[in-house]
């Protein structure tokens, strides 16, 4: 298979791929709350009760009828009979009548008849009575039933990555288990006669495989489960066999390396063997990452990423992550803090490809500056030192000091 | 135990606690790279070899001696004999002499004698020779040995949370396993006669426990392992027994609820029973979270957090997380994107306590606005709706439009 007759722009490539494949969540599973942190909610959760379920005191003190304290002052305190005591967790078996009060702890349930709580520091207790020296207004020191959530209200919508506070709210509303989207299984197959896993000595001009590790991490952080299918030499039959196995077992395939047009580049042929419609994009006008393949086979997305480790990370960021997150059910708007505005520390010019440069951020004279990092697409330290990525359009010149949007690395 | 005679400011509380306890990492363990994502590196890693380990081609083409092409042009191309072919991963058994070239793939090792690569699109091959129509400069299309990392260089320092690209670099340098800090075990004990775990029906004025879930999530995200010791009623003997068990098994203890000064508040007494020096701070001039306990027992930090779920989260953020991260070995400067500057959508005034308000962020007319969320310390939805927290100093009034720093929630 020959390609690169015409390079698509990144946006054209996205459009072509979107016509061939529309990501949908791969399924859902029921999990206990304790295992749901960072998982993506797959159901709408409605409150089956009010939260709080009853009027609660926010202080230690005495539940009162505010009307009884309306004229209280230090000169003419209101004298109230203590009708009972509220205990945490227990039913409150009595009501407050005119001229009565009840001892109540923080969080305790207000007895019927009471509409306010006076802090214990503001009363004087004498035997079975208390005197109150200032007026209480209705709802003083009370959290009303339903103030947090009212019954029937939608609490959390599907597509949300659950945070600690979301788990707390679900617990408070007696939701011990939730349906969350299953994490898509993503196969990684790296190809290349020269590759050896770390821990094995090199011979000849071999090198150690990095892409399995960077991509596994990126897949995990995007909400997928990385399944590494190891290193395959540049042999079409072996690669097709491994790719077919991975294609059966996983919901997304990533093949790395060999998608250029060299004689031994077998990735494109292996992808073509997986089924229709096959390769829909081969070659994108992006830097780094030109020899990228976007494909669909048997309803599953298949990506051919360049073997250079920085290129593979940039293409993951631009083309793989959005698809993977949609398959993982993520349906939230981007949260603040994922991008920052910064000024370039030096002029940057591009040729005929959109460039994705690595930058480190520097705070200087009250402003944030983005310093482009040296090193081409084979230089992993440019990613290790980077705080983020900046997209520079094709055929553009941005001067020193130009404002750019930096996509922070996770 | 009576307290609250004098409230410390948050900074005073931090100082007092820091004199009683200096956090150190709890230990380290050896893990394979595949399990090290987000773990904190416990060792300095030095490169044992150059990366790349040899001069590599960045393109498919022909390795040449640049001097041989110095006068090449389309009119007078340089004719070079093809001395051999470089294969990925294999040793290169030949050298390039004057007037010679060698076929080389992307990533291939340069043969001895060659100092540049000409792209295959720029040569014409005829039998055993190629003609080159433009001069190649030394190092053209070559990544030099050691360009990424040189042998002996420190690659990554201890204290770093490993990112995907860090794992890639370690793999590339043949580091299949690393020492990472062990994640501190943090005990959570919630107290209160009124508490029931989610999934069990409520009776009387019981409520469902939220704090176990919010705190477990916060501990996980800060790099600890949460060990939930369940719900203990307001009974000193039972609480002391459970706390002693947790104190033996874990490296940090969090007790929740009951640290106010009500009659049935047994948390302070239980903490005091764990050992010397015991409680060093009881009551902090912070809102929410006043009835906070900071303690040390047998060399382990112990926290008594308020039972209100928002208070507990704020106190975790202010006092627990920094200690836990230090025990987890985290030693990086804060990354960009953890805070954003925003303008208040409305005036905010505080009393005599430092206030930690919940805000949602709104992008409007090119600026970011922070909208304070309604709801007191018992209102979990104020955290669920929040994008971040803002610290408002005690006795301060900030006008609408005032610029504040928002700490983004994880």
C-alpha cells in the first residue's frame, strides 16, 4: 500500500474519520461506591429522599419556637421549660409546645414545633428551664429538610467522572452502588525488528521499546485499560496474526511504528487485513506525526501511530484520546485548569504542517511564559521536561511574546 | 477534655503541628514500570548509557559522507556507490568510504564513516549507485548519539509522580523496575450514634455516612491508601479500641465527627488515649472546620475532623493533604493548572475566622469569574457543584470583581 499522495489537514482527517466511525460507550457495569472514584457515571441518579431528610441543628444548644423568644433581651430573658432532649440517631418522640425548648446536639433532628436553635453559649440553664437572652429568628442554626437536595431531583448526570464529593453525595442519598461505564480495552502492538523490551540487553543496533509504556500511561489516564500485545517484528504474517487476536479481544487497536512508506512498513497492510472499511486516513499534515493511519475495521477504531515516541504521544493527544474518552462515556465539558494562556519566550515559525510544540512554563514578572523545548520527535526528554503542548498553525510565524494556549499535560 | 479556650489561626496551627511532627516517607518498594504510573519515584535515576545509543537516521534514505556531496547540484550530481544496506536492529558490519553511501531506514544506525542522511525522495538510484542532486550538511537527518540523554546524567529525581513520558524515558534507558515510595496507609474512623452506611435503611433520626467516601477519595488522590475502619458509636471504650487497632495498622489516623465540645464528643478523649504527645491543636480559627484536632501519637499523625462533610473536606485540603503528600514522598513543585485567578461575582465578607468558600467558575467577556456557592458546611452539593476553593482572610471584605486565587479541586 502506497500513500502520502495527498496529506489531509488535521481537521480534514478528523472529519473523514468521524464519517467512518462514531464512538459510543462500550458498556456499563455495576460497582460499589468504594470502587467508583474516577469512574464515569453511566446512569442518571435521582434523589429518592430529601437531603437532609429532616430539619437539623447546626450547633449544640436548645431547639425553640422562635416566636417565644421574640422579645428576649438580657434584661428580660425568655424563660422556657426544657421538654426533652434530642439524641443523635434516635427518633424524637416529643414535640415543643408554647414556652418550651429541647436540648439538641449539632446535627440533631428538630422536634416538632421547633423552628430555630439557640447556641448553648447563649442560654443559661437552671434545673428544668433555660433562659434565652436574645431573640432567635425562624431557621436560625437550622439546616432545613431538603436544603441540600430535594427528593426527585437529578443529582448527577451520566458522563461525569466521579470525584470524592460526588461519592459523598451518593452515599448521603443511600446509593451504595452505581452503574459506571466499562473502561474500553485498548490493544497496543508495537512493531519493529529493532525493538527489545527494557530489561533485555541490546545487540546490534537494537533499541528499547518506549511506546508500550508511554501509551499504556496515556490510555490509563484517558479512562481505558491498556492491553499490551508485545513487540512484533516487521513481518506481515506475524503482525496480521497478532492484530487479529487483539482485534477480537479489544475495543480499540493501536499499532505503533512502521506506518511510513519504507519497504518494510507492514502496519498499513496489517490494518487493511482486519476488515472493512479499513484505512480512511493515511498521512496527516501535522508535525510531529505525519505518517499516521486512521482506520476502522469491524466497527472498531484502529490507529497506526508513528514509531517516534513524541510523535506517538502527540497523535494520541490529537486523534486517539477524544475517541477513547467518548468510548469511555466521558460527557463533561472540559474542566478549568486544562489549559493556560502564556507568552512565547521566542519566535516560532512553521512550514506547511501544523506543529505541536512542547513547552515548559515559566512564571516571570507576573506573567506566564511558554518556552519551546528543543528536540525533534525522537527526543523523549522534550516530553519529560514539558508542562504542555501548543498548537502552531501551518505557515505561521508567532513572534516572541505572542499569546498562545498551552494544553497542560496530565 | 475541654478546649476552644483560644483558637489558633490556621498558620499558628500549622506551626504548632510542624514542631510536633515532621512528615517523612513511610518506605519504598520496587515495582515494574508497568505498575508505576502516578507513583512517586524514591530513587535518583541516572542514565547508564547514551540515548540514543548510536547516531540514528530520522528518515528513509541513504547514509553519506557530507563531504562527498558538497558540490552536488541537479546539473552535477554526486555519484555514490552503494556499499551496503542498514537493517533495523542488526549490527552494521561495514563502513562508508570516500564516494560511498548506504541504504538506511528511519531509525537505522549510521554506518561508520557516514555523517548525514539524504532522503530517498532526493536521490536517484541506478543499480548499485545513487546520484545526489543537492549537498548534505553534516548531521542532516541524523539524531546524534546522546542527543536525548548522555550516560551518567540524572534523568529523574526522587519525589516525582511518574507520568507516561517518564515511564517511556525509563524504558528507553533500560530501567525495567524502579523504587517508588510506598503509599501511606491512612485509617478513617467515623463516629456518631446517628450514622448508618449507605445501603442500610434509616431509622429514627439516623443519616447515611458520607465522610468515609469523600475522605477515601481524597486520600487516594493525594497518594495514600484509605483503610476504612467503619462507623463507631459515641462510646469512648469502643472508639479507643478501634482507634488503637487502626493506630497499629496504619501510618496516619483520621477520626471524623464528635470533635466539638458537646457532652458526647469522645473523639478528643480517644485521641488522647493513643499516646504522647497527643493533641497539640484543638480548635482552629477557620471556617468551616473550627472544631479540628491536630495530634501526634507514637510518631504518627492523628487528625480529628469535623463531622460536617464540607468542613472535613476543607480541613483535609488545608491540614491533612500536605502531611500525607510528604509521607507519600511527593517532592515536586506544584504544577501549573492547580490554581487559576478569577474575579468574584459578588462581594464576600468574613468575620473573625479565615473562610474557605466554594466557587464555581464562569467564563464571561473574556475573563474568568468565581461565583461563591450557597450552602454551609453541611451542604455537600456546594462541593459537588464547585470547581474550586478560595481562601478569604479573617475580617476582610472583598468587593465584587476582586481578583482571587482559586485552588482547583482535583
